[in-house]
């Protein structure tokens, strides 16, 4: 009789072998990219190293301050959006979460996933409902994408380049659509509730379920959306702080260039910055390692009109501040302020679920009592 393990062994090992080949291919591609970049930059590395050794410390300090202002402004964006959802949080706590989530995004494989989950969990700890926490993440991300597109287009227009209108219009339309949808639901909850329940009944009838199954969950979500009140003042402040966040990051790149003696064109800085951030958003390597650096060097040389040696030195300084320094500070903040939270995550989730279930039950009971009492009805 054949051994079952011997027959199932090759089939069980096949996915693992395929995964091993993928890892090897990725590693070889990364090594080849590093070697190619080193060969291309080798004649200029000596000049770049000289520029770094003769760095202007005042401009380097300005570079660090600009990056701190950028992250602090993004913390303000998060705080303002949570305020619109009825969640009061101190700026210090908001910035701490920004540093921790940024460190995860920069250094971990699939860091954006861990970063989003970490931010979502912490905002829930501050009292945000699932809808408010998700709203804050969605709108801040869309606004950041719109700001990046505007910077890239602005740089392209200055140098006379053509651009795809779709790339800048789409994020702006996304911001307007999300805000408009939330405000409409907040101002017309009953009409939305009736429409949602009509769709739910059709779905339940198709699945042969109870027609009112899930109605309480719909009421809960609509009630959470009603708590989001993004007025004109909140919207203006959110957009203003988002602009400060992006422009301060561009200033950080500019100061990095000045620190090594370069004099870049402003339009070229916008283009190089937008290209670097766009490439860094693709999860090829943690923090866009190598890929972002190569993109910055290429665009600083071509669009910002500085020498290749200066571009290498500028990219090294900028990435040292915006990548390495921010990651170090972010992980320190995480270990000091948030590490203890991770041990209580399961208990927190269970307690939160029980509380929300209890609140939902009391709300449903109140609705039934109101409908059954003629005087209150």
C-alpha cells in the first residue's frame, strides 16, 4: 500500500517551490537593479560623496524641520477629519499615529496594509465609529493623491509639458464625491434609509432570507454617517493643512538640494517630487527603496537642471531625512506609545464589539417602543 505522504508530498511541495522561485527571481532582479544603478552612478559617486561631506548644516537642519512640519500638517488633516466626525483628539496623539503609521509604511513589506490597519485601530480607540474611522482614512488618502497630482501638473505646466487631464481631475472628483455623499446622507437619513431597506428586502427575497435581516446594521451605518458633519470651515482647514503637508515635503527636497550646493528649478522640483512619490506608492520594495532613489536622481537631473553628482547627493540627503530618520523616529514613537496596545488588541476588539452590539440593541428596542406607543409615535 503506498504511503499517503509520499503521494501527497510532491503536490504539497509544488506551491512552496513556486514561491521559492518567485523569491529568487525578485532577489536577482533587485541585485541587477542595484548593480546597474551602481555602474551608472559610479563615475559620479566620488563627486557626490564630496558634496555630502561638505554639506551645509543649516540647510540640513531646515530639511529636517520641513519634514517635521509636513508630518505635523498631515496630523492636522487627520485631526480635522476626525473632528468633523465628532471625535476630539489632541494634535500630539494624531501626530504620534502619523509617525508610527509612516514608519510601518516605509519599512515593512506590504507596509501600507499594516499602516492603514494601525491607523484604523488607533482612531477606533479614540472613539471613532467604524464608518468615521474609514471615512477619515479614505478622504485623507484621496486628498493626498489630489495634492500630488496638482503638484506634478503644476510643474509640467511651468516647463510647458503636456499632461493627462484625467490624472488630476479624477482625485479631485473623488474628494467632491465622497464629501457630497456623506453630507447628503447626513442631511437626508430617512430617504437613504428607505432606499437601503428597499434594496435589502429585494436582496433577502432573492436569497430566501427574512426580509428584514440586516436592517439594524443599515440603521447603524447610517447613524454613524450622520455623525460626520464636514462643514465649509472644516473642509477649508483640511485642504489647507493638506497643502502645507505636501509643500513642506517639497521644501524638504529643495533644502536637501541647497544643502549640497545645488540650485534646482522649482518646476523641476515639483515634477521630481511627484514622480518619486508616485513610484513609491507602488509596493515594489519597502519605502520604494532604490526605485524612488533612481527616480529622484533621474528627474532632478533632467527636470530640475542640476548635475548628476548633485542629484545623487540631494537624493541621499532627502531620503536620509524623509525615509531613514522618519522611520527611526516613527518606530521609537510606536515602541514607546503604542506597543502596549498590541497585547490588548483582542480584548479591545471583544469589548468594543460587545459595546456596539449592546448600543444597537438598545436603539432597536427604543425604535420598537416608539412605534408601539401611540403617544410617542
